[in-house]
C-alpha cells in the first residue's frame, strides 16, 4: 500500500536543489513549519525564492534562513514588523530581493496556481506601485490589474495530524496558507505532530486530501 511517510526531516528534504522556489506556510509564527525550516538550514540549499506571508520573526525559523544568506528573493505581504530586524538589515543593504504582494492577492495567486487558473483580474493595487508594468482593464466601471498564479517547486506545511496517505487535519489558525500551498507546489512536504491509521481521521475534518501531499514527516 502507498505510504507517504518519511523517516526523518533530513530524508524528506534531501533532494531540494539550489535555486528552488519554496512556499512556507504560517501566519507569523502560527503554523510556521519550524522543523522543516531548520532541516533546510542543515540541508544546505541556497539561492532560494521563498513565498510566505511574512519575512521572518525574531531570529528563528524563516528569519534564521534569511540570516544564513540562503534566500535570494522573498515574495510576501508583510515584510516588516516589530521583530523583522534580520529582513530589514538584508533589504537595506541590497542583499535580498522583495516582491511585495497584498495579502488577498497573495492568497489568490497561490490558489489560482493550484486550480489551474491562467491569470485573474483584481482591483487591489490598482493605481499604486504594485500595478507598474502590469496589464490593466476596466470592468463594469472599475479598474483592475492582471495578476498571475504563483507556483512553487516545494511547499513546507505544518499540520496537526495525517495518515500515511497524506490526508491532513490542521489546528485552528495554524491552517492559514497550508491548504492552498499544497495544491500550488510540485512537492508538498508536511510536518505533523501525529500520524494515525487509515480511517483514523474524520473525513469531514480532512482539509487537504492526500492527493496534494507527497511527503509527511512526524516531528
């Protein structure tokens, strides 16, 4: 029978190459897959493009990956916050590239990738720097900009429970970007606190079907 369980974080991340685009779940620290990020630090891949809601908090997790000089570009909605000193320093010194995307646009660009949508029009960002160089259109008297899907090579996701087929249940707000990132990536790597037997998850509670998950590791 098919099993998507990996024995360790190291095994689950072994093939990530330099230059990969990686979506990282989490809203701030809520749902951030810290063990996977730490595993990526140990694994050594560099020149990465990271897609996340934030640009790291404090000095751990995503911030530690930035501090190690492993990220070439970050695509996010909220790069600056009270404890974003690592990103701030890198950006001010020109050592990291930033693509700023309004949060709704970010979520929809990720969702569009998973849904097979070629592009979509949104009013968010029209008339601002975000719209520079983008196609615009007036629809029913309102101005829109054309946005394209965001695809990734890998997605790092934190879930509460999984079975060996990769069906996922999340814990409250830790769910955030996880479900759409799983659909928008070629390889979804999921860290969970518990793996249950097949049939051990309530089908009505499964948010991400195993169809969208390639690797599961218990941490």
